[in-house]
C-alpha cells in the first residue's frame, strides 16, 4: 500500500486574501513538506550559537547572552552540519532564479558561507549591517561589536537572480548602493507586543525585499522569530510563509500581524477624501479594481483634502468630540498616519503609520518613491475607544 504523503500542519495564521501563512514546527521538519522550486526569496536568521554563559550590556545593564536552548553551541562540527542541513532544504524549495539572505554574527556566518559554497550556491554579496549605537564591550578585551553580516546568494551558478538596481540607486540619492548599510536596531513600536533576542528591524527586511523581489513574490522565513519578515512582506505586498517553533514568538508574531491588519482595515475601509482619494490595499485576491476597490464601503471622514480643514473652519474633524464623550469610554489606541498624495494622479500613492513626518518621509522613500512624487501630505490621527 502506498503511503499518503505527509502534509504541512494547519497554519497557526493564514490570511488567504494576502497569502500570509505561519506554521509552527521545526524548520528541518517543515521545509521538506514545502513544494520544490516554489519560493522566490528566503530570509533566514538562524541560531548564532553564542549562548555560552557570557555577558553583554543591554540598556546600560549587565545581562547574560544566553537566549535559549536553541542557541546553544553543539560544537563546530555539529553546528556546521545543522547549517548544511537547513540550507540544503532551503535550496530545494527555491525557484531556479531565487535567492537567499542569511544574517549572522562571526559565531555562525563563516559556517553559513562555507556551507553555501559546499552546496553550490552562487554568492552575490556580503552586506555589513552597521548598528549606529551598539552596546559597549564590557570586557574591554575586544572591539565593540557594531555589525552583523548578511550573505546574499542565488540558488546556483546558473541563477539569474532579481536585483532592483535602479530602485536601490534611487534610495541612495542617485549613487550605487554600497554593501555597508547603517540601519537602526528595532525601535520601540516594533517591540510593543514583545521582542525576540535577535530581532531585526522592519527597515532592514523592507530593504532586502525591495532589492531582490517583486510584488506578489513568495518570501520564506524558516526561522520566523517575531515575524519581522512576514510583517515586511505584508507591508510591501509580497506573499509569505513563516516557520517558527516557539510558542512565545508565535504569539508575538500573531499580535504584530493582526495589529497591522486591523490598521489596514480601519485605514482602507473607513477613510474617503473629497478628491475621491483611495489607498491601494495589500489585498491581492482582487485585481479588477476600477479606481476604487470594489465592494468596499466609502465613509466620509470629514477631512477636506484641499484645505485640510472643516467647512466650518475647525482645524480638526473631531474638534468638539471630547465634549460628547462618555467618561466610561476607554482609549485603547491612538495612531498617527500620513497619506502621500501623488503629484500626477491626485490619489493616495502611499500611506504609513508614523510617529513623525520625518519617519513617514523615510518610509515613503524606502517604498521606492522620491519626495517629489508627492504633491502634498495629509496627517490624520485616529483614536479608538472601547465602549
């Protein structure tokens, strides 16, 4: 009797509209269950094997470097065999022109690079990610660790990998982008639901996805952690699959994804401007729009796009709202969001939650736009109260 093929478990998160899936399990068990040659791009942040009972500095305090059993070194040979195993499994699922990015410190990255050479990957670049404010070295016996290395490689020597050269050059103010990237570590808003000890900033993942994939591409993260890769894919209209073993980090990922999706629904289902401006949602299940996404309600926000003021002169659409608020209502969320109105289309070409206009402009440029693309910018503040 022929045995039925082993299938992937039911995902712990599955957004069918945006094709974002998250599975719980060991990547070495789950990767063989993914279809061969099905993935466009992989980002992997594997164990660094640096949990050796040492110490480091965090927020001005001396703390242990131990992160968990998953990060304990089993010795150079065992560690390298592990890297060979998961890299070979990733190579199997990559499309012929697919590529992979792997991040790591000196504890692991040299083994990763050697394993890639052994498996026949085509090494493309080694990126030095520079952290502007690294923790000090407490022992004073080494240079301060201020970088991580990210190896970028294509599936094999014949691969014609994707590289959005012009976009990266535009990000770099018209000059070729170098392999040294200065990007801040994750900011407070990225860790408000919890954090991973080796969590990567959304800005780093967004640059990687924008550089080496197109909209609709399938992105895989075999060590999903706190879900930064999936979050970046969602924001940039890529599809994504994440694999993660830890219940703790799965919970963080679920909160980050659902929070983002709630914000998307609030932004795209309830805002409608007087110039008939609309945002392009990340819903890829419907490509038949004619101006406005079909079937979505358009409710007036009261914000006049031309003058950014109310007909009666009030600067805010809810200038007197608090005088009618019940004292029993509880404020559960406040969000600042910036809408960039295109110079040519007079429609929303980009929107993002941000703490300031500077942060919004940074995200706008990171998305592939130049500041001259926007005719003007609208800032809105949304407050959600629990009745």
